[in-house]
C-alpha cells in the first residue's frame, strides 16, 4: 500500500511541476530589427534551451524563479538577460550585434576550455576563413603571414620546404595542432603547412608565448591550432581558381564544400575536397626551378552527434596526397636529372572524441583519441644522366640511382580531461594524455637511416580563479615523462639515443580589466624541447650537387626556455564601429638552445651538419596590432613586429679545416634568417552590395642569412638581404541568384605581389646552394576564379 502512495505522490508532483511551468515568448533579431532564424536560446547553467523558428520567434517553459537566458547566433555577440518568473507568461526579446572581428567567438587553444577570445587570460589571434579568402591563400601556409608575430619563410629552392617562425624563433619552436591535438608530426611538419588547403579550415587560432604547460614540448614560441570545418548549417559550394606565376606557370585548383545538419541540430556532417596542380617555375633562366611542381588531392569530413543534451560525439577524418618535385629535367626520371628533389606524401589522419556534461553543466568529461599516418617516398639526388646501352656505370651514376628514400611516420595521442566550472569565480581543468610518435626515414643510397620512437605521458592541471570582478588569475603546470628510443645511422656511423626524461613546466597568467574595454595581461611560462629528431632534421637539401643531412650530437641535451609576455588590449564595440588594439611585449630566454654547425663533407660526397647545444639566446621585442570594422562595409587588420634575436655568446657557423688556407671561422651573434622588422595588412571594402575589393600586404625586413659560396669546402658567408613589401589586390563580384540570398555566384580576379618584390640573386646551376633563398614565396602572379554556393 505504501508503494502505491509513493507512486501517486510522485505522479502528482510531476503534474504539479508541469502545470507550474510558465511560458516565455520572444524574438531574436539583429540591431536593424530583422529576425535571426535558427539562432538559439540557452538557460545558463542548465541543459534547457531551444532554437528559434524561421521568423526568429521562440517559446520556452520554465519553473518560477530567477533565470539567466543567453541568446546567440554565429557571427553575432552573445546577449545575456536575467529574468524573474512569477505566475504570468512573460515576453523577452533580444537584439544581437554583429561580431565583425570575432572577439566573442569561443577559443579553445588558450586554456583548453571554451572561452571568448576577448576574455581569454592570454592574447588569442584568429585567422578565419574570411582572411584566407580575402588574401587568396590557397593553403594555410600562405595565410599564416596575416597574424602578428608570425612569418612564413621558404628554405629550399629545390623542394619548397617552408617553416613558420613565431616571435623570431624557427619552426621547431612552435606546436602545430589539428583540432587541438598534437598529431602534426615531425615528418609531416617539413611540408605539411603547404599541404593543408584553406577550404579545409574553419579558422586558425594562434597563441604566442610558451604553451608547453598545456601541450607538451616544442610549444616554446607559441601554439597554432588548425580547426577544421564544423557542420553548422546546410550549405554547399564549389569553385575553381586559375593562377599564372609570373604570367607563365599555371596554378590550378578546384574545391568543394558541403554541410548537412539535421532539423533538431543533433547531428551534422561537413565534407570538403580540393585538387591542386601547380607547374614549376624558373626565376633566373638557368633551367633549375625556384618554385616546385605540385599535385595535391585532399578530402575529408567532420561530423558530430548529440545523443542527449549533455553528450556530444565528434569524429573527423582527412586524406592528403601530395606530389612535388624541384630541380631540372622534369621530363626525366629523378635519377636522370642533374638535380632532383621529389616527394610523394600519402597522409591519413583523424580523431574521435566524446564529451559529457553533468545535468548542472558544472562538470565535463572529455575522452579523445587522434592519429596520423604518413607514408613518404622521396628522392634527393644529383649528378644523374640518361644511360645508353653499353655505358659504364660511374660512382656518380650509382649514387644518383640509389638516392631514393622511403619514410613512414605514425603520430597518435589519446587522453582524458576533466573540467569543473561551478560558477564565474572558479574553473579547474585536469587531464592526462599519452603521445606517441614513431618515424622511420631511410635512404639506402646515402647509407642514412633514422629510426626513432618517442613516447610521452603528460599530466596537466590548471586553475582559473577570479577573486575580483576585474581580476583573473590562471595557474597551471604539466609533468611529462618522455621515453626516447632512437637510432641515427649516417654512412656507417651509428648514434644511439636512449633517454628517459622527466620534465616539469609551469605557467602563470594574470588578466586585469583596467576599464571595461581596456585589459592588461601578464604571463610567464616555461618550455622545453627534447633531444630528438625534429622537422628540420628530416629535410634534405642539396648544396653543390651533394645532399646535406643533419646529425644529432651524442652530447645533445634538453633545451629549455623561460617566456615572458605582457600586453595592453583596448576594444571599441559601439554599434556599427568595432575595433581592437593590442600592444604586446615579449621575451624568450633560451638555455642550451639547439644549433646546427660544423658542416663537413664525407668521402661519398654527402655533407653533414651537426645539431648541438649552444650557450643560450635571447629573443625579445614587441607585437602591435589593430583591427577595425565599420558595419558590413569596411574591415582592416594590420600588425607589425619589432624584435631582436641574439645568442648569448657568438656561435660558429663555419670553421676551417687544416686544408683551408687563409680562412677564418665565420661567427655570428644574431640568430640567422630573423628580420628585426616585419608585418602585414589585410583590408576589404564592400564597394556595392555585389562588389568587394580586398588589398593585403606582407612586409619582410632585412636580415642575415647564410650563403655557401664554395661547394668544395662548404665555405659560408653571411649575406644581408634587402627588405621586401609584397602587395596583393583582389576584386570579387557576387551575382545574387535569389532575393533571400540563399544562393550565390561569385566571380573574382586579382594580382599577387603586384610590385614583383622577389629575390634577385639566386645561385645558378647544379652547384647552387639550394638553401640560399629568402623573401616572398612567389613573384607577380595573376589569378581569376569562380564560386557557386547554396545556403
């Protein structure tokens, strides 16, 4: 009998709760009063919410009490309203303001949690799809120049090896993430930034300053997070672009993107594909390329599923196949050319994650796994020829024929993260992950083999505390247990690397709101790089017709750093005018920094340089940026860097042997290939409702760069390069195909590097120093294209 009474009471209580719910009606519109269909309403700190209809109207039922409603729509600033529900239905309307600069978009890179860009404890920069489109960036490598403190450089005439420099430090000091996971491996990092097409990317988040406390080793200069397209609304677009490098060599691309989202927004998938074909180009008429042949085919998808309001499952998968070749005699096999560098990459990567919130949304558990498999066939050789019947093989012929290589790389990461976010005052994050990278890089012809496995168990924790409404304190640390098992074989010389390292790295950040729109930030972070093979060690370039490799010194120890950043950030968010200004100072103190020197040529003609520890270095300077938007009419983003990058003691770049007469050692106190001044500009203006003009520019200041002028003894001099200003122009015409703008047809055309600011003193012929390359990556280039899309 008692059980029946309990059931009856429960049923009565549930009915009373149902009837005690009060209706909230309202509309979400923009500042012009136009409805924003399919925007969302969320009840803060609950799993309750709804999506508005096609007229912007919503209906929601809540119990009596005090609640906070949050209205949001992509590309608009969120609005919160506190309401009190009594006995009568109420009406709550929202007007959302366009977020033209993306300051209220959520970033995950700065803290490993969702936080608006403007409220993050450290400065976060975003390179979104609009910037990539306005600057005509076909791959993300071209778009990375358009963020303060970042500079992309080309390091090889033959193969087009490029790397990202952040705050004056080369590529190995930056951690590249894909969807927040460190699967952008050492081998992929050599050419990977060129391989990822811009239509694969939703946005790129950049956090300057040490990030090892969150993401492990290599994040000394900062972190770049490549975020692929997330399905948000039903769209479809196809397009093509045709470019002419110096009006001569063709660069063709075709892309397609599509997204499908269910009506209840519980599941969705986005698909992307790109095909690119670029012809090689010779800058000085010597028959040897400065820009490589490229054939790239990429496709992939991102998908999500929400079984309940508190759970979310995400999956992504991508495939990249890229062939590139540089040198000469492109119609012959690589071993028959005078010089050839040829790479054929096949990459498959992806990830799976599961997120679950508690009913109160105070607790969150994330379980994730990501991986990437890379297979690379390569050829780095010189001195080949076409053999006829009866020809006798020479030593050069044998070496050329055997200069093929094969590489396999597996990078994987898996982990779990817990987030506790009970209120606006505290947030705690703790996690553990395992990273593994296994690389085999073999070139039998040169008797070279790298076999390396690096496993890292990382445990991290972070506390964000807001003791005052104006003050935010972020403190965190990471403890890594690293196991390195490497064999490096060069011409019969075997170096074994068996190390177990324990590394502890802390971070501390403070944000203080001087005024509502005026913020001060201060950060300190430690970082490290383990003594292992990195991206530049897996790249081979030719000098004087001989391949050049990097050997790891047997005494190489862990490189460590201390990074300090401080900034002032002022924002204007007034109706049709939005602006964001940042002045940032940075200092990175490197200890036992890695440096390559002591180049020597072996009897088989292979040149060897040694990676060793230096005495330390300082990199310090300032980043300045300004972003301004006026309604939907005009947007401009610009930034500049002033810096110094010096060694604590002069480092030897080249030293004479006993056979070198009247030669003195070449030394430098400057970190090479690092200009003291560089910057960018990107602006777009809607001339009419259908015509948009875009202008962009990249400035690269003068710098010191090494130049091998005598291939016989690898004698190196330091050249001071000129400065460059690259100016680009693009014009787009949007032919609206319907009154509701649900479809569009866009024609565009433009010129890149209008001023033809390009290096003029390339080495010539088969004995050239392929690494003597600097400045913009292309000469004057003309382009035109068309895009068709549905929304």
